[in-house]
């Protein structure tokens, strides 16, 4: 869900089961619970201050990786009337989509700055990688932690630990103590544990 300007409406994705090609966008008025369709096709929308709604559309199957490929679209949008104005235009044609959800690997700021993960011809197998600090000037400093298939890294609020989503043989969450450089598993059961987040 994405909160629209004014804080009264949310725009969100609706889809049946795992059929992402049938996903569409609806808006919910928070106070009343009223829902209205925004677009008949699309998912993972965000509003930008230029007056556009950015959203993704999955492409129909054309190859082995097509289920995981989406295109980003932009359409003029009136947040007060919660209505689309005019026809959408293409922003980016090949963006990596989710394997198990209709989310798409992109983020956009309210000012329109866009980052995204391009899709390829095939899903790359997970590979071990290193953890690295990057400062605001782009300078990198390696962290002496074992090479693993890190997917998500979340720094604790006090900055002393990192919760890590490790997607190798364990598919579990581990916590790295940055002062001792010890990696401790948080869970050890057969279920997949993914995408950790800290609370204060």
C-alpha cells in the first residue's frame, strides 16, 4: 500500500491468487473504508509530486524469465479526486519482478528519482557475497564477515548489529555483531525466514 498526498487515501494492489497478470490497482479511503478502482491492470504503485502515478505491469509469458519481468508505467493522476487522467506512458521496459509476490524491484522518491533492478534473460543463481560499508561519498570499506548469499541487510537502531537474510542452504535470519564480528543464527527451523526488520 502507498499513502497518497493528504493522508486520506491508500493505493494498493489487488490480485487473485498468484495470477499477477490479472493484478489491478484500487484505492481505499482510510476513514470510511470506501474502495474504488484506480487502474484495471497494474501493481506496486507510487505517487510522485509531478502529478503522476508510477506503477508496474507484468508482461505476458514469452520466455523462461517472463514471469519475473515487468514494465514501469507513468500516468497523470489527480490525488484529490483519486482518478487517473489520460493515458499511461512507458518509463522502463524491463524491471525485475517478484517470484512470490506482485511487488516489483523499484523505488521512486516523491520528487521522481527512480532506482530499479533490471531484469535479465534468466534468474541468476544465488552467489556468496561480502558485506561492505559505503559512506555518503561512495567510499567502500569491507566488513570481515564470512562470504554468504546475503539478500537483505538491516542495521539495528543502535548501529551495533546487522540482521541478515541469508539465502543459501539455510534460508534463515542471522545477526552479525559488528564489534565482535560474530554471526549468530536467529532461527533454525525448516521454514524460510526472510526480510528481517528491527523495532526500537
